[in-house]
């Protein structure tokens, strides 16, 4: 998302802006932890380990603010592109 300096409108969908926010990033980390916990405790075995390994993906995307699927629909891979920047104090 970028900030249009003339109209002060944020670009990107509301969902994209939320997912790039601290709250959205926390949601991704929580989902990843849930996937890992489910894989290790509910599924178990080799399949559970594979599911737990997949749970690292949403955790990494939340921690590093990345969106690996956004380019599919024309979005930015880097989540910070959806966050508006503040003008420096004068």
C-alpha cells in the first residue's frame, strides 16, 4: 500500500491493510502456532510433522511482514508496501 500525498488516500484493500498491520501480523503468527500445535498433538506421526512444518510459513510471513500469495492478484510481496508512512515532524 502506498500513501498518495495529494489526496492522502491509502491504496490496497482493507484486508491487505489489516494483514500488514500489527494485528494482522499477530493473527498470522497465531494461526501458524495453531497449525503447529494441531499437527503435533492431534495428527501426530510423519503427517503431523509435515503439517507442523507448514505452520512455520504463516509465522514467518507474520514476523517478516511478507505475503507470498499477493503477487497472484497484483499485490505487493512485501507487506510494508500497504502501510502508510507518516510525515516527519517539523
